[in-house]
């Protein structure tokens, strides 16, 4: 029993780090009417610019937006 408590505490402390969310900061546009759009979106792994571009292109196309640039990708 004594060994279980420290192991459980370690698991609880490490769990948030293992499940850190990935966010992409991006710019997009809409043509008709012309609008510029800036936002931050949560994306799934892998947490890379290339992955963010692929995910955001699909997501934004459904909203009538065109991705211009992924500014940054961060894991929090």
C-alpha cells in the first residue's frame, strides 16, 4: 500500500503534461465579401506547422475561408 500512493501521485502529476493541447495561430481570408480573419485554433497531433496547415485548410474551407499563413504552433 505504501508504494501505491507515491506512484498514484506521480501519475496524476504527469498526466497533464502527456495530454497537452496543441494550438495554431493563423491568418485567413474570405473573398466575397473580402474579410481578413485572425484566430487561434486547437489542432490534433502532431503539433507541427505542416500538420496545422493541413488541418486548418480542411476546417476553414467549410467556413468559406482560405488559409493564408500559420503564424505559430504551440503546445500548452
